C-alpha cells in the first residue's frame, strides 16, 4: 500500500508540473493491471491500463522487427488529445493523457523523471 501511495503521489506531482496540459495519468503493471491513476474517468482506468501495456507490447515488437533497438516510449496523437506511453523498465508502464497542443517536451522531461523514480518502487514490490 505504501508503494501504491508513493506512485500515486508521483502522478499528482507530474500532473501539477504541467498544470492544465495533462488530463490524467496512470501507472500499470507489466501485465496491464492498474496500480495508480489520476484520470478524470476513473471507471475507464482499468481498461486504459490494459490497452497501454498492449500498445507498448506491439510497439516493442515493431521496434524489434525494424532493428530499432530497445523501446523506451511511444505515443498516439489524435485530434483532441495525445497519449504518451513510457516503459518503466520491465516492471510496468506510465501513460500520460494530454491536450493535443500540450508542451510535449516538458511532459517528456517530467514523465521520464517519474519513470526513473517509479522503476525501483515497482521492482521492490514485484520481486
């Protein structure tokens, strides 16, 4: 529970760092189970967590097929929103839902910091 609270706090800090640009974020296990979230539609969070890990799995496979090296992150850009997805080592995934015109450079910097902080927490909770 302490790990989940710490991860939840990381998400709150991420959302605050890019205030007004982030609609919500989540951390999922490598199996697609929801661990923490700040999405405005919490009812959809579990389904989104599963889709995020599936998307990262397909992206990882594409990177391998193309000989592009190890996957770190991927994104979906739509008319109204973007979703940035980041691998948290082999432990899980971070997803950040933003407005379409969000400052992606700022969000990438902040999200990568969350990944660095979250990886040891997830590793310790999943020995």
